[in-house]
C-alpha cells in the first residue's frame, strides 16, 4: 500500500508520543521534501522531529512535476502541495491530510484521503489503540489539535466509548 502524508499527522502524533501509530497502521510512508523540511529541519527541537528523522519507515521522495506544485502553492502551503503532487505521481492508495482546503484539492483529483482522526479510528479498530477518547483528549490538550464537540461525541459513539 502506498501512503503519502502531509506534515500535520507527524507533528500532532509526535507531540503526544505516538508517531509510531502511522507505521503500525500503514507500514512505510512516503513524504515529499517539503514535509521533511517542515518537520525535521524547520521543526528541529520540536516534538516528533527527531523521531521522524530517525524513522526508517518514512521515505522522502522528490517531486517531479514542479509546475503542478507551483500551481497548487497558490492556495496551499508547500507541504500540502507537494504531498498532493507526490500522491498523484506515485499513484498513492491513500493521502493523510487534515487541512480542509488540501482535502478538497485531493478530492478534486479523485484521491482517497484520511485525516488524523480517521487514522486513530483505524488504529483503534485494528487494536493498536485501546481508547480513542484518551488519544483525542491528548491531541486536544497536548498537541492543540482542534476538534468540535459534535465531532468528538460522534467519534466516541462510533467507537463505542
């Protein structure tokens, strides 16, 4: 399975010490150079930076279609634009992205995508997470991840918590 990720899942899961959930659920991940730059270089010293740099299951790949990236950067940041371009180039099975506008662009291209909450739900379903409530609370309280009360309640209900 080819999975491409944007920056935010690495940062958020790194802040709560659960970066490895991505590997447990999806195996190896592909990231474009802009995501690597945002997490490892620009984010040096922040939670998740060292873990991402040392993870042998995160593979950096250069984007070939630079004109597409430039076009996408008119409305998206570099990490989002390159993640979408990379997912298209490698014919990824899944794109992990939380940003609304990035997901809309991915949808326009007919890509399958999932956000961090979906990743957590899949991790729980597969037995890698005992309580999604604990993870959601950590994301909100520690990582500053925004989630509406309505969505929070719906997720807990769907997961039987």
